[in-house]
C-alpha cells in the first residue's frame, strides 16, 4: 500500500473550511489528520496568517503522481490561483506532497521538477514538520532524518516557537 504525507495550508477565505474540504476530497485514503496550527506566512510576509495541518494518506496502487493529482484537484476546487509574481503569496489552499513511500514501505525519491520527492524544502519548514509529528511522532523525512531532530535544530527551533496550536479548530476525518 502506497502512503504519503501531505501538508495542507490556507490563508484566504474560510481557512478551516478549505482544509476540511481538502481532507474530505481525499476520502477513504485519509488515515489520520494532525491538529491545526496557526502560522505566520513563510517566504512573503505581506499576507495573512495561515492555518496548517498534515494528512497521512494510504491507498493500494496509488503512486506519487496520483497524490499530486489529488492535491491539485483539491486546490482547484478551493479556487486556488497561482501568481507567478508571488511564489509564496497568499492562497485559498495549498496542498504539498511532502513524502511518499511505495508498497514495500520504501521512500520514493524523485528529481522531477513537477514533483520532487521528498519535498525539497520540507526540512526547512516548521509549519510542515510540526503537524507531521502529530501524526507520526517517530517519523523520518527521507534523506534528512528524524522529524523531531530537524524541528529542534536552528533555524527551525526558532520558527517552531511562532506556530500556534489551535485545539479549538478540528479537521474531522471519517477514517
């Protein structure tokens, strides 16, 4: 069974509704969803704060491209538009395929510019790693190491202090 970790985030419109819709769109593939974190924008400070979460998905015969197609479909359904002038600009929904493991449980590596695996900047983003730890406390980012080690080292340790857990917000999954 192929499995993947997806990072979801939103900072425009009804942020929580966008995250919930993304999880609902993944359907039966959803195994577990992290808590929600409110995070400052990354890479472009002139925008509202984000809500971020992580989702562990698994499905027989699903490959990396399948997870990317599902991520893009969820973004499209949320009305996401890409502004080439603001790569890290605001968005209704952002769904990133962070890491994928094949049916044998081996990590998938890819240098395809459209789908680089693991995500080339995941190890630099506390807003990706912290929610992921919620769903896999002993998880490893392929090629980079233990999630907790990455999050506890600078510069992420300082960034992690800016993440605000939002226990008042929940993303329900039927899995």
